[in-house]
C-alpha cells in the first residue's frame, strides 16, 4: 500500500530517498512510484507537493536513525542552501 510523503522546502529526490529509504538506492523506488512527477533525476520537486512511497526501506537501520533524529529535532534532509548573513 502506498503512502504520501510531503516534500519539504529545498528537498531533492536524493533527500527523500535518504529520508524514506535510508539510502540513495531508494531513488529507483521513487522514480517508479512517481513517474509522472519524476520523469528523470533532474525533475524539480515542489515544496508542499507529495510523492508516493510503498517499498520497505533499503536500509532499515539508517532509516530508523534518521527517523529518531528528525522527530527529536523537527528537521528533514534538504540539499538547498541559503546564505546566512
């Protein structure tokens, strides 16, 4: 069964692969499940939109570690960098 993952500001397909699959290898699953939104690896993600995920994480241990960190700090992985003054 698929579930929706909301895209956070600045997230890339690689960030969501780590967040949901515990590995960049999860990109394949994201591409397969979201072929209309992600026709290729360079597709732009829109914050607030969602991606479908259905497969088990590639690395359950890493996924569990990220989940614990994110829930404690309230953050998500995001590649986008902003200049801080």
